[in-house]
C-alpha cells in the first residue's frame, strides 16, 4: 500500500482496485502474505478467490476449465490442495 501512497490501514468493506497485471500480482501477494479476509474478483470473472484469516483459500468457478489453470501455480507456491472441501458459511 505504501508503494502506491495508500494509508497503511484497512477496515471493513474496503475495496482496492488493480489496473494491470503487475498491480494484481502485488495486490494478491500482499493479501496472501497477511492474515486478512479478502475477496478477489477479476474482470472478466472466470473465477473468484475468497481467503480468510484462518489461512484457507477457496476458488469458485462456474466450470472446471476456469479453475484448472489456477491449481498448479498455487500448488507450486506451497498451497495444499484439499479435494472436495466445502466451505461452510
């Protein structure tokens, strides 16, 4: 946030927007590096990511072909894939 002259604080229902791939990468790296709940919705929306402070991340997609390209890169970064996991709300 400091890199983009944003205040180093956050609160409920804040929204951050990234304008290009580099900013998206920085935003996701920052979000995954902290224990914050966040929802990531790209445009267009082939998938949505929800992560919580308990270090669980859930990917939602309408089809497996939208989800499959996400699996291997995250597994290479050390994320554990939990097949069949259902998030309870």
